[in-house]
């Protein structure tokens, strides 16, 4: 679960959130992004993503994903990372401040 808040700690509803994994290889392979999904926060400022279909039993560790959040147009932005643990609910909070939105416009 990703929770989006403002600088006072208040939850932000209707924030656009992107969760993705940038490749560490250079140049990146053609199928570079294993995860790249978007969602919108609810009235509690939270959005959930389910990656359980990607988990394989016996796997050590799962993923560290980048998180980007935008709200109210292109001028309020926040980012962070979330460590996804196998068979566990992972949570992260992103604070949205001033800044240019780096989420693609087709991300819905």
C-alpha cells in the first residue's frame, strides 16, 4: 500500500501514483520495466497494488520499486521507494511537495 500525504501529514485523495522498476543495467534491455503500474489514491490517501502473481515460492527477496506521486496538476510531486516482501503487505508513505510531475500522462 502506498499512502500519499502533504507536508502537514494530511492524506491526499485522488493523487496519481506510479510504481515501477528501473533497470540497473546499461544500456537497459528491450523489456526493461518488469513492473510499471499506476493507480489513484482514495479518500484516505492510499492506493493498493497487488504483485502476488509475480511471486514464486522459495524466492529470496522480491523487489524494490520506485514510487512517484502527483496531485492537483503538474506542480505537486513526490517520490520514494518501496521494498516489496514476499507474502507480506508492504507499506510506504510519499510526501508530495512542489515539483514537476514525472508521471507519464498515459499512466492511469
